[in-house]
């Protein structure tokens, strides 16, 4: 018997969920292009919905940004699980042959898929000083556990140096995926180019037996969300 969560949603609920997905996707693109000063009207226009629809779901811009952040962290946590289960040894065709399968591994696969597939920002906006909501704290913990699983897989395969931490991986992602004033396809191509350079460096350090000095703890990464 199908689970209740698998049943098709009634028309209005299905439409609301579709609109919410469109609003979050639009918010990511608008805030990336215009910064936090972008208006709710800009987001609604980009999503193709009325601004009233946005305000009914998100009464303030801060609420929308918080929802976008939660969505992004949860999305990253789910992706980590997919990569860990997959073994991280399949190179997406969209990477244009920049890396061979034997040079990829789980960590690099996660970073590459975050570059090409992510739909939201992984940092809270500057000035957000409140404690992490429970849902965000839970998603953060899932992400940390998943990243440590990826690192363990790559350590066993000799693809990353000893001492790489989960927070290192997320900090690398911030450096690899800055906002660029180019169309998404061009920006992704550049980010992947630099990921390929990074991957070679990680693998060379691993083969040379390099042990990294003290890396950042996860709490430091999470703390960056509030500053």
C-alpha cells in the first residue's frame, strides 16, 4: 500500500509547491545577480508569480533568505548521500573531459555537482545573528556526517591528504563557486576548470604522503553562517 506521502497532492497544494520551488529558484538567481538589496518584487517577477503569492509564503525578505539557505544546506546534505552511495567514481558528461574518472573521487564529485547543480547559497546573509533553527541545525549535521564519509572513502583510495576536514571541503566550495558576472553555463565552466586544478593538487599531496596541518572544525564553518 503506498505511503500517504507518495499520494498525488490536491491541485491547490501541488500548485503551491510548484510556486514555492519557482520562488526559491528565482530568489537564488536574483540575489546572486543583484545582491541582498534585490526586492521581493524582483523575485516574484523572475519567478513568474504575483508578489502577493511570495509574501503569503514568506512575510519578509529575511524569511525568504532563511528558507533559501535551509533549502541549500538540505540539498547539499542529500547530494553528499548520493555521492557516498555512488562511490564518487562517475564523471558527469557536463564536465567536458576536464578530469578522468580515476582522478575524481567522492570529494571532487561532490564539489563538482555542487558547482553545476546547487540552487541556493550555503552561507546565511551577513548580520544574521540568531541561533540556528532546529531544521537548519539538523541539515548541517547531516551534511557534516556525509562529508566525513566522503573524505574517509577518498582517504582509503589515496585521493586526498590526511588532515582534510569536512569544513575544509565547504570552504573550498566557497572559493570555487564565487558569484561571477557571466551566464550560468560560462560561470560553471570556469568553476570546473579551477576544480580540476584543485583536484590535481589534492591528489598529488595524497600521493606524496602530505599530512595537512590543523584544519578548520565544523563549528567554525557553521559560525561563518552568522557573521
